[in-house]
C-alpha cells in the first residue's frame, strides 16, 4: 500500500522568519505485489496443461516360421539408406552378394520408388486368414494409443499391402533433415510398416565405394 510521510511545519504563511513546509514524500509498499505475483505463478502452474511427448505408432511385421510367408515378406521389403549430400541408396529384398540390386537415387526419386514398390506388393497380394484381423482393426481403429488410430473408411483394402515393410537406415553423415524428410515420405505414401535401424558393415562399405570413398 502507499503511505504518505508528512514533514514538519505547517500552514501556508509566507514571509521572513517563516519556515517553508517540507514536501510530502510518497512511498509505495511493494510487498502485496510480490504476494500477487506468487499467486499468479501458482495459478498458471495448476491451470496450464503441460505438453505431452508425441509418439509415433509403428506397425511391424510379426515373426513367422512359415517359409512361404517369409518369402512373401522378403519380397515386400524395401531398404532405404541415407547418405551424405542428400544421396539415397535403395534395394529390394535382401542385398544380393554382387550388390546388383543396390541402386542410388535422390529424395525426388525415392517417392516414385516407394509408390512402385507398394503397387507391386498389392498386385502380388494373396488373401489369407490374417487379413480378417487386419481389416477388423482398420474398421474400428484404436483410440487408446497416441496418436489415436481413426477408423479407416477403406478398411476392406487394409490388408492389401500387409507384406510391405520399409527399413530406413541413416548413415553417420546423413543430416537430421534427411531423416525427417524420409519419415514424411512414409506418411505421404501411407506406409503402415517401417522401422529405423543401424547400417550393416557391408552396407557401409557399399556406400563408401559408391560415393567414391569421400
């Protein structure tokens, strides 16, 4: 609160021998303001919603001992390697001993590769018992995960690309932007199953040879 300190002397007489009245001094007590500040801080702490970490829902293929199923999953695998200078390396299935299926592309061309791979997997799709469960999960969605999975209006076709798996392997010299860009491509192309793992030594050697060892 503000208080006024009165000085000595009074009246408004003028003339010789008359003392001048001292000016009044105003002092503001800031103690209530400090209390108010702490009250406001406490209010915002209890009323503000803290941001929760955003997670990404990953769909991974299940292990199976069925040799035919393993072959189908291998044929639906696409491995994307991120190198330096925005260079992208890609191969289908398992890497062949002579690396004849190891190719170089760019971020402009990788989307076409992903889309073509998805078309090939859908064309080779064989309906099995597992499709019924996938279709049902797509039909009802899953609101209990973050972010929630909404019901898919196209749930009848949800299992057509169930064998498509994309493996992303960033090199040590790949940039953070490249990693974000390739994850964006997964969302743009509606890829349901993908994972980010480390490079194999043979893949590192291939990248080194292809880039000229720089």
